[in-house]
């Protein structure tokens, strides 16, 4: 599928903006997926190409968070493993089902997250005691959120962030950093499945990926410098916009 230069330039900037937002609070997919669909790309190819371009951004954010000391990937291999299996299963399943049926449930879950976060001004302000073991957490959430990201995607970063805060007691800044590692894992695994299926549009994905690298670097650098309250505000905005977008499409 060929794209004209003007469309590719617009997709580049969509990738850059999405990378910036996604590295701070997740939700980049609510920018890039509609952009790909608006460019006339069929849904399954759009999902596949979206995984390619978002892999650039999630890797850049992960690398930058690690470099700045907010993330230690070696300590999170258990989470990476179960996210790997979940994402692979989800990416295979989405090729046989219509992802539309998930939307009503996802909208409800995001509304709950938004309300809870809005009514909890100190949520993620400091580290707290974990409520479950890391093994249990990563088996349950690694597989289920990984599966969801491989299958559908919108809101994945929000689900990871809130789960890490509530269940493992991380502060918002640490949860945001860890979220990008798990996002990268599910992105790259899903991408491998889509490549095998021949659904990826490489030129489009690489052009948007270049934008993602710039945006993700700027966004993750900002998180390292700013206070938790700033991240919380961006998080609420992203979750709110995701709810509006999905609700508009569903209803």
C-alpha cells in the first residue's frame, strides 16, 4: 500500500505526539490508531502497523527511564515473561475475532480508573506496601493485560499504571516507568505475530516510529524531572480522552 508524502508527514507528527503522551501516561494508541485508519489503512493492517511504530516509542521510553535510574529491567523479568505469553495469545486471537465486543467492558473499567484516580489526590504519591506477591501479580496482570494489549490495546498503559500502584504499592513515577517496559514487551511480541501474518506496512510504521522516538524521549525526560502531581494530571487527561473516544465509537 503506497502513501503520498503529505500523508506520511502527518503520520510522522502523529507518531511524535503519541510518543510524547504515551511515555508520560500511556494512551498513545488513541492518537496513532485513528490516524492510521484515517489514512485509509484496513483495520487489521492498522493494528499491525500501530504495533511497529509504537515499539519504537516504548523502547525509547524504556531505555531513557533505565538510563535515568527509574527502571531496572533485570528485576522485572517475571513480569516481562508473562506479558510475553499474554501478548502473543492476544495478537493471535485478534485475527479471528472482532475486537469491538471488548469496548463496552473497557469503557466501564476506564471510567472506574478515572473516578478513583480523580478522587484520590495522593494516589501514587509515595511507595506503599505491596498487597500481593510479585509472582501472583505478574502471573495475573502480566498475562491478562498483555493479552488485552495484543488483542485490542487502548488503555493498556492506564491499566498497568493503576495496577502497579494499587497492588504493588509503587509511586506514580515508578509505575509509569515500569509500564513502558511491559508496553514494549507486548508491543514487540504482538508485532512478531503480525509480521508472521504479513500485515505490517513497513514504510508507514518506520516513518511513524521515527516520530515516536523523538516524542518518547522528550516525554520520558520530562517525567524524570517533574513531580508526581504533573504526571497525575496528564494521566487523568489521557484516561478521560480515551473514555470519550471509545464511547463515541461504541455508541
